[in-house]
C-alpha cells in the first residue's frame, strides 16, 4: 500500500505553536503535527523547513530594494558576509531536533528561483538552497522536496544547481516538484511582467530572451521535457526523484501521461482544490485524474494530501479525501492483480524492475530451487499437456506412439506427457533426456516411485551429441527463453531433431521474438549501477513495471511504421532446410543467425532507455505460450515462467513527438557463443511534408485458427498474423544533410545510438 502524508503549512504550525492549557507535553509544533496526522491515519507529515523570516532576510540581502536605501553599502557587506558563511538563525527554521525530522518530508523554500532570469538571483538562490540542504542534512532529513522550476529558458541552470545539491548531501533523497499538466507554470519565450533583479544587476536592461519552441504542443510533454533536462544533467542520479502536482483536470486519455509511470515518481502532491463534489457533496476526482492515479499506483508513490482541513466540501470531513484516494488505489487493476493469488503480478512481487542475468543452460547446471520456481507455473504445463494430448489424438489409433522429452529437468514434462497419454487412451512410451547429473537423481527417484520402467526410460547426456534407442513421433522440450531463442533452444533442438521420425512432431513447433522501444528511468539506472561497459550491453530478464512503451500502432509520416510491438524473427522445428553431416548435425551454426530492421512510430516524446523483448510460441496446433503484452492474456493468461528481456542503451536517446525510430537487431553466432547486437536511429519529418504512400499491404506469414481478435498490423504466430514489410523506397543520398526521402515524406535524421555489444564483447550465451 502507498504511504499517505499530511501537508502542514506555516499557518498550521503557527496555530500549533500557540499555548494550550490542556497540552502539557511541551512538544514542538512539528511533533504535535505528527501526532495529529497519525491520529487521523496518516503515515507522516510534509512541512516547510523555513519560515517567512528567512524569506524576508534573503530578499533584503539579495534583491534590489524598491527605493534608494542610504545603507546600501552596509547591506552589501551583510550580503557578502552571508555568502561567505550562509547560516540560519533559530527563528528562521521550523524544526531543530532529530525526532522532528524522523517522519517528516521537508519542503525547501519554494520561492527560491534556481532558474531566474537574473544571473545573480540564480547565484544567491543556489547558495540559499545549499544552506537549507546543509541544515536538513544536519538533522538527518531523509527526503527534501526542491522548489519547482519556472522558466524553460533557464532550465539548464536549474538542473546544474540540482546536480550541485546532490553532490553537497551524500545520503539525502532529493525530489523535484513539477506540475504534471499546468501550462501556466511553463513560460516559453516570455518575460515576466515584474522581473526580479539582484543588487548586482547591470544598469543596462537584460537582453531579449530567445523564444523557446517545444516540438510537442501538449503541456504535459513540455513539463516532462523540463524534467528530462534536469535528470539528464544530473546523469540519472539514483537519489533524484519526482513529486508530481496534480491539478483539478487531467485529460481522460492516459497516452500523454503514461511517461510519468516510467519516471522515478516518488510523491503525488494532491491539494483539496483538485477535488470536486459529487452529487452527495463528498470530495471526488475528475475521471482523468482517477484513471491516472489508478495507473500510477502500480509503482506505489506516496500521496501528500494538502488543504483537507479547509472545509472545501460539505460532506465527509477531512478523512473523506484519504479514504477516497485509498479507494482508487484498491480498485487499481495493477494493485488488484498484485493481491490476487495465481497472477503474474502476485507471483513476481519483489522482482519488479529487478535486473537478472539470463540463464546459461548449456554451460551451467540449474539448482533444484530454480527448477522448483519454474514448476510453480500451472499454465505453462497445462498448455504443454494440451498440446501433447492434441498431437496424440491426431496420431493413428492403432500405432504405438513414442515421445521424447529433451531436457527433462526434474520431470514436469514427463509427468504431463503421461497425463496426456492417459487422457488420450493411447499406447505410448516416453524417453526422458537430461544432462544435469544432479537433476538426473530426481528423475530416477520419480521413475522408481511414480512412473515405472514400463512407461518411461531415462537417458543421461547432451541431446546435441547423444543417441537414443529409436526415433520418436513427438519431441517435447521447454528450452525457450524470454526472447524465445535467448536460451539456445534453436541450437539444442538442432541436435535433437535427429530423434524425430521424418513425419515427427516438435513441441514447440515454432516461436517468434518481439521487440518494443521503452522508457524506464529505473531500468536505466540499474543497468548502469556497475559503472562498467558490460552493464548497458547486457540483455537482462526483468519483470517490467515502471516502464512506458514509446511506440504507437503503425502510422508515422513515412507510412512505413509497424505495430507497437513488432516481430523480429522466428524459428521453426523441425527445420527442413538444414545442411547436415553424416550424424544428422549441422556443419556450423550460421543457419541460426538472424537480423531484423524495425520502424516504430513515436506519437509522444520521450527518452528511449532500451527495448523490451518478448516471445510467442506455437506448441502444437492452436495451443501456444505468449508473453506478448497485448496477447498474453488471450493465449496463456497468468503464465509465470518468463519475464521479458530488456536490451539497455548506454546513453538515452531523446525522441521528440511524431518522430520515427528505426531499430536494427542481430542474433549472431560463432562455434562457441551466441550473442545479440543492437542499434537505433531516429528520424523526424521536415515541416510541411506528408506521405503520399499508402500503407504497405499486409503479407500473411502464418495461418492459425485461433479465435482471438487483433488489430491490423500485429505479427503473431498464434493469431492469423500479418507482417508489414519495408517496400522499396526512393532514397536520395545526401550525406551532408542526412535527409531521407520516403515517397512524399522527407525525414531528417536527428539522433542515433552506438552499436551495442559488438562481437559479443560484454554478453553472450555459451554453446
């Protein structure tokens, strides 16, 4: 559950400081505030660190007075003394004791303009900020909320000051306060009507500021772009987070707001003014705000409620606000799924956005606890049993059916094969192959106590090189990885295909790898935590949560963009076109290399931090497995065995709204290793250009009669699928300008990544 925090203003603290004959505890105002908040069900309080006396002193020292002051020299001297040794007086701060700071989130002075138009105001505001942080650090404050930025033209100055603040306090969490959707805050190319100047301002008027024009005209994206500048200059610092101010109205569509889920949003600041009264007079939120809160609750930000004691609404009192937001949290689909036993969200708690290195199944022998985790997945094994059962039912009734389980592990597929044989009432026998000598002991135990010698024969060895007594009708394996082929299923099954009769069946029959561009500040930070080159060049298995898929469904100015999640390549078994030696094995592994070039439409701007990899597999007929985000619930709902694969980037790639992203991905191999390499480049349409090309006609790649609705443009082996392929396009070679012509659309290249993991230098899977 998210924490709920009560906001106390200076007015609140002033009232609490007044003597009360019934209160003999001699507690400070902040401790009284904390006790009162806890009595109302809050987890903590949020309060300002300083008061109006500090504001008045700073302004007298650092800003020009309204009239001529005869003591100007004395003021300048006091200002310089303060700059040399900035410090507080007792009556300028709201807390002085360690226990006052223990359960409090501190608000730094929101009137400090770190991005002011005047150079010296920015300079003195930064000194004041560092002074406040030093005092907060002295009191062991765990989190401080920074003053919000105000001027887009000087956001780099704001970000540089924040970076200096992070360096000045080595342990404190700093949170940037931003309005999520507030056009009045963002001053684009405007000069304030009453600019603030320092005492060091030149007698000449300030030079005109250039107009700042953001590509995206939506104010949420403009706010996000300010945040992107801040965290980029601060190098995605792990102690820097966001506090989002929610205004009364948010758009009902979440597309433009979804980028905040992928950011380190630590607090939601929710004033009572954002609530409206329902028909009965109780405080509620607009539908757009409701949807946003339900969506963002999956990353569990703390909620700071402000102004709930002002009597703004007739019914419910102060408690009605927190009760209502708690209701939104409880009804959040993501939160409900996390609390429901048997769901992926419930099973994966503790693994959300946690990077794990993929398995090395051929180099390492898995531990029993790893097998045990996989075997908790009832959906996967139920689908496997159904596929085996269907294959048995399609076999001739009078013939004895031979099944081989290649990579039996601790025996779950052997048990499921026997269940399918019993259901189908078939005369069948099972060979079980396993190379893990420790797991082979468990197989022997299960054969002795459960299966018997008349139904199962165990074979120890590597399926790629060993022989079995006879060829089989059905070959069953569970060698799939998060990207389908990333745990070397193609290489393993190359050797095991020798076990099949010419008309034999492989389960799985095929699998397809999928890719989508994503933004995730948390994953970017985690991938770079090791501070070496290998981290951001290693694909990781991760249960994705705090992410935003940047791509849209097709479209784009060129008319060549595919689906939001696009297919890269597939593998089919048995492979009919392989060149084999006398033992039935491939001469090399070159036939398992693959490459893909994908083009995505980016409807809303964002920072590209990497790519999410998924897979979908056809087991047999219309039975399959999928972790494809749009289809998994239709094919293998609540399957637990696979989390997606994350391909990180060494440096984020900024993508403006309505640009196109071209991604190149390779699966490469040597005689000893398999690895991936990836690269991306971004294009933006030149103003005034449109595409005169029609959408590329769909090309059928597989026809499986699965009654699942799907949007045009999807590429699925489990669904009647279409793949939008690149048609020949007219290109004009302009190396100097980087302009690319696609029919009537003119695209200019605006950015690119480096080639990641060349020659498998940082990550690979051993054969």
